[in-house]
C-alpha cells in the first residue's frame, strides 16, 4: 500500500512532468522551435501525438495519487467498445 507521503511525492512529480510536457507541446505547436529537449530526450513536431498521449497519461496518474491523498480509492480505467 502506498503511503500518503509517497502519494504526495508522486503528485508533485506528475505536476512537474505535466508542466514540462505542456511547455514542450506549446513550443512545438507555436512553431517557435524545431525541437525541444526534456532531459536527454529531444522532441520534434513529429512527436506531438505522443506528447498529447503522455500528457493525458500523466494527468490520469496525477488524479490517481490525488485520490489516494484525499482518502479515496483511485478510479479504475475501463473502455467501452461499440460495434456498428
């Protein structure tokens, strides 16, 4: 079981990660740069789709840890497939 301190640390981590990924995406979308570097990772406009997915994933993980901090159970993810 994760402790509240660990959950708090993870919320802070994902908050910083979301900010950095969002900054990278904005820089690439606005066209001010041809590439953007986060740590040892270099991103280009070709990475925009993956960047959007990473931001969504980070937001979900942050919400899970916030739920733990607030004494709630993390939400379980599920998908709905519609044929037709």
